[in-house]
C-alpha cells in the first residue's frame, strides 16, 4: 500500500510540475505578445500641471527620469527603437522619451534633467513656430541637437493633417518641414510626429516618401499593429503620473494593451 501511495504521489508531482511549467510558458508567451515599448509623450514641463493635461511639473519630470535610471530601464533613442523593432529584438524594460510642440521649457526645464541622467530624447518641432514666443529657438535646437537630442518634424504649422484636402499643402507640411530642419540642423528631421496623432494611409505613405526613418502617432487603437515604425504608439504623460506607482504601470510595457482593451477604439 505504501508503494502504491508513493507511486501516486510521484505521478501527482510530475503532473503538477508539467501544469506549472506549461502555465509559466503560456504566460511568458502571452506577456511577450502584448509587450509594447513605452514611448513616453511629453509636452510642457512647467508649473501648470494642475490646469493643463499637457503639463508635467519640473519636479515630477525629474522624479520620473530618476525612476527610469534607478530601475535600470534601457532608455533608447527613436533611431535605436526603430532598429530594434525592425530586427524583432527588443529587450524588456526598454523605454523612449519624446516631446511634442517644441515649447521653450523643453530647453529650460527638461533638457538639464535629460543631461543629468544621460537620457536620450526626441523633440518634435512645428517648424513655423521656431523662435516664436514660448517656443524653442534655432540656437536652443542646435545646442540640444549637438548634445544628442533628436529634433524631428511636427509639420510646419502644427496642423491636424487629415483635415487638409489640398495635396500640395499636405506635402509641404510633411516634406518641406523636413527639408528646413535638415538644412539648418545636420542630422535633424529623421523622424516625424503626427499632430494630435492624426494620420491615414495616404499621410503615412507621404511620410515614408519624404524620407523619414519613422513616425510617432498617439493611440491608433488595438486594431493597429504594435510594430509599425511609421505609427509608433505613445503614452501621454500628465499629472496622473506624478504618482510613481502609476508611472511604473505606464512604463511596464503592458499599459498600452491594458488601455486599448479598457477603452473603445
């Protein structure tokens, strides 16, 4: 009887081990399939985060960058990210930092923090606004570009591209903005960001034809592929991310999947 009992116990242990192993493998494959590199989207770094969803306080921004460094995130440039996606090899805990609209405080309040923590980033600039009140100047863009910050195009006039019916103007917003940036700043204009995330297949193809190496959207939705380098999904960072637990969830790589299955397309 004791031998039978021992035999049954061994069989149970083997079956349980197989079930646990299969569960672990299945969970690992599932997590790998839903992982999307968190491409963080900032706008303003200023003192108005309580009034504007586009603002993050300088204190919160520094805490967030320090968090990424202390937690050993693999923080990469957009160029590196695009290369990883193209090769299909993306290390876990990879992250990317981007800014839209080119506000002056990106230089005064974000740039010193990026330098302090040696964090690469991309700034998407509406070219016609360079030098205007509250926006980055050519001199500031040049300094940041020379220190390794990518300067990309956010069109000429910061316009919602799907609303443009004139193909000639549409082409200017995409092609001309790149030409101006690359002529004034060597190495700039390699990446594009759709204003308010707005694009369609025609616009996407124009971005490719203009010679950009990749483009950032916002939230194209779960029906859109996660690995399209001309429609990279991003996470807007706002005052809710002042809480580092929330920021940790957002930068986990799984928040895009959670958000897309929580929200309607």
